[in-house]
């Protein structure tokens, strides 16, 4: 039972700046944790499965919905095996090319997740802002088109929990020493509530249709409705499953493609156990990178731990778990709540994975040592719980639904237990979070009977630019290497340093290479390496007048 009533001071002003950094840095964070189970892959479907019949869509009827923006809905078949059957509506937003005379065509994007609404990403484009997701040159030459995949955002977002259940989930008292944070029986009960809720809010047919191959067919319907013969594509994180699948299914309809922070598509389709274990290791690697940088910078730059940040971190987590801090609500920052060891670990996991948040992590750990949990609680409340608005956003529900539609059956609980035991045996600080987070798929109430299993090689498509980060908390570097090897024609561009995704966050070397690939079809030499700009620092932000008063 948590009994501490320690109070905290008002948050320093730098946290308001960190809120912007959080949204810019982690909005693309995608397939993040969990375990797998015994794999029973569907029989490999032959080439005929790539060309299911599809109706010819009507031209899109756009309505202006903001500066340079148009919005519309496109009707597509629920199941492409029944093209004239039930139809569903997909939300589509485009940012019109700012230089129409030099327009190349449409740039399709998928920003990841699964579960991140592409329409929101397109809506955030500002050609005059350095924080815009695409460069001014790209925005000048392309209509940037974002389609919310079925089950995501404005395309019938999957709902599995009530607001009250989400609130209970967010406030759950997790034990960081227990795999999954709770005894397995309670985790299974939670999974049962979740999956029953999914079935209560959506039809079985809709849930079974949420697979990536249907999303790819939907994208091609939007392409046809736009009247485009070919598309240019940029995908990040989970979007790097969508892109190679499109290039495999419709290679002749690809003009150019860039995939950023790749997922290992073989693991995604065939071995979720290994895939999610890789993610758990990557989370740990980025936290270790923060420790290493803090220790190297030392002194005034990183005073946390006085030269031994690992020991100080472990001591703080232990103390917070025994004596949690109560964090009062702060308008514009956090709804308030409890900062215990488990919540602090989640804050460290999220912030360590984005070098722009490293200073905030340092400041938050120092403040928590002094009894102020606002900064760490802010990271969890605004980055990991609800990055897309509202205290209990639906991202995780769509995320789970797409994974369960794509993955092999995960019903073998013994395999879940074995995977959790393996993670626990490594003794990692963040391992408990990773264990058992695929249990929702273990109890998933529908089956995707024609699950897509063909290897994603992009055979016949133009050369694809693969951008991989050397240290990435979601997509480990060896996934990028595997992607470049698996694709029939690809070039690997490597970004040094820490972070998930590289374009528009890592400096001119990456941005220039991506822009050249998208605009001109010119790829860098295979094996090119870009240093990250700016490099990561753990130095906390300078105090501002009146901060913490």
C-alpha cells in the first residue's frame, strides 16, 4: 500500500519547453514491447493473393480543412475477397504542394505505431517551422497524403476500454520486480477485460480485417482515387512494414520509397517472440547510453549520481517504490498522480530513447531525489500515456488490434511464461515492463484466416532507401541491416547516436539524403554514415527566473 504524502513544488518553466520536445521526439514511437508464443504460421499464399479484386474508386471529393490542407473520406471494401460487400470509410488528409508548378506527385506517409494517425502528421506540416515533419523542399514538390489506416484515428479507431477502465489502467500500481508488473493471473484478467471490450465495441469481421495487407490495399485504393499511376512513400517505424508490403504487392506503382527506423518484417510476420525481445533489449541499450553519457559528462553537466548514475538511479527507484511521491495536477503539464518506482522507470525508458529529452530526464531524476516528482510524471503522462490528446488516448488499443491481426497465433501461455522468465533472468532495469505485454493477442477473440506471410522483398520496385539508427530504443540497428539485405534492391544509410527515426531530427546529412531520394530518386552510397546533429547531452536545462518558486 502506498502511504507517502510528500508534496512537490511547482514545476520549473523548462518543462513547458520539454512538452514540445516530447511531442516532436516520440510521436513516432511504435511497436514497443511484449512477448510472443508458439508460432503456427498460415500456409504461404501464392502470387494470386497479391492481386485480389478491388473496385475502381470514385475520385476523391476534397474539402478544405486548414491552410494548405484538404480532407476527405474514401470508401473501401471491408474485405477485398468481397469487393462489392460491406464498405468502410477511411479518413484522408493532404497538404497541397506549395510549388504547384514543380509538383512531382503524391507522397504517401505512414508515421508508425501501429496506431499513429497519419492525418494528424499531415495536419502538423508547417513549411516555415524547423519542427515540421517534412522539409520545405519536399512540401514544395509533393502533395503529402496521410490516410488513417482502418481502425486508427478517424478511420474507425479501435476501442476496447471505457474511459473509466482506461483511468484504472493508467493508475494501476505496478511492481517493477514482477514480470509484467502484476501476477500472471491479474494480467490475464486484464487481457480478458481488454479483448472482451474490443469485441463489444467492434464487429469480429472488422477486427479481423485490420491487417497490414488490407491497409496496403487501402492505400492503393486512395492512389487510384487520386488518379496517380505511382506514389512516393515515406514510412517510419511500423510504417516500414507498410512500405515494403506495398512494394511487394504493387512494385510497379512505386515511384520512390524511404523507410526510416525499420522493423524486421520477417520477425513481424513470423516470430513476434524474438521481435519483442529485441525491443526490450533496445530499451535497455538506450538507458545504458544515457548512463554512459552522464558519467562521461560528469560534474556540473550531469550532477546526478556524482559520477555513478547507475547506483543513484537504482537507489532512487527503490526509494520511490517504498515511498512514492504525490504529484499535484499542473495545468498544461500533468493531471497529477503518483510517482513510484514503476512510473519512474517508465519515464526513464521513454526519455532515454529520445536524446532531446535527456536533459529533461536528468532534471527529473535530480528533482525526484529532492522530493519533486513533477518532471518524471510529466514524461509519462504526456509522452507514454496520451501523446495524442486526452489522459487516456486510444493509441494502444489500435496498436494491439493491428499486431494481433498480423501476427501468428499467440495462444501458448507456456511460451509467454518462458519469454518472461528469459527477460527476467537478464536482470535488466526495464525488463519487467516488457514481459507479458502480448497477452492481449494470446486471448484475441478473432482470427485473421488469410494472414499475409509472403516475404517482403519489394522485388520489381525501384531501389529503396533504408535509414537505420545505431542506437534506437524501438528499432534496433540490426533490423535495418536485415531490411537492407531482405529487400531486393536497397541502400542502407546509418545514423550515429540515439533516437527513434532519423529524418528531420538528426541533422542535414540525413535530411539531405532523404530529400534527394524522395525528390530526385538519387540514393547515397550504400553504407553511408551520418553523425547525429546535435549530439546527445544529459546537461539539465538552465534554470529560468522564477522557476520552481
